[in-house]
C-alpha cells in the first residue's frame, strides 16, 4: 500500500511538470510567428552494418523545404483567421534545436529568448518547428534527426524509409508557457520499398530524397493539424 501511494504521488508530480496549462481558446486574428529550426533541405541518413559505414549527407537535395513547411503551416493558420509571420531562426535556439523542449531546459534557458522575439515582432504565439534527436530503432545506438531519406543495411540486406523526426510546439507569449505538444513518436518512419539504395551513399538520387521528404512533410502536417485542434487554434 505504501509503495502504491508513493507511485501515485510520483505520477501526479510528473503530470504537473509536463502538461501545459489551458488558457482557453486563442482569439481569431492572433499573430503567430513561425520559426523553422530544421534544415532548409532534406538529408540522407544511412546506417550500415558497422558505425564506420554510417553516413549523414546534407547536400543530396537542392530543394528548399523551408518554403514548403512555411507554406503549409501558414496556409492552415490563415484559413482559420490567424495571421502567420515567418521569423528568422534564433541562434541560441538553433544551437539547441534537438533538445529544445526538455522541461528544465525550456524553463530555465529559453523562455526569455522567446519572450523577446514575441515582443520584437508583436506576436501572440510562436510555432517552433524543430528536429528532435532519437534512436533509429528500439535500443539502437545510432541516432537520427530531421527529415528526408533514411536507409539501413545489415549484412547486405537494405531497407529505405521516409525520415520524419520533426516536431513542433507552440509558445504562448501572453501566458509565457508552451501549449500541448504534437503527438510525435520515434520509430514511425514510412517504408519506401521503391527506393534503390546505392552501394555508395553519396550516389543517392536527389529525387528519391525529395520523395521521402514529401512523405515526412505530409506526416508532420497531419500531426501538426491535430495539435492545432487540441489547442483550439482551428
């Protein structure tokens, strides 16, 4: 009984620390900044049989996905009466983009930065799109982040996936808190059996990387839309 009571108390404390407060439905016409902390172009991340064959290639595509992410995010906000504004990525936030919304770090390091950005741009909210870093599969020592194409080869057997390690949070400048998180999860990459994985990763075709990035963007927008509904922006 004593152990059960302690467990319940600990669960309650964790809930209080991680669940944002609900300050009511955002007003129509809210000014919402959009900050992209993801790479401008998709990457190709390859994991081989040994760590020596792992590759992370950032120059495999010339497509500007900042424009695509911003267009889709801005369109859904505009269609529901809000006023989006693309704002430049802050250097300190960009430097810590992979772990930006861990609870302690966010509280102690980044609130003042976001408050200053909101004040300078006359914003009610800020949407931050960022690339959390996480294991490629359960118990893997290989980590992934961002979006694009991800391939995995084990002793000559290869599979390709759309890499979609991209999440978002909304910062409420008035109440100085982050709202409910996006339903992001690791290990949800979409298989891409149509991709021909080359023997040399730097020979990957840009069209295949872009096709994977499109799938990642669509997956992101599905979850981003649900987050907007949860926080009553739409």
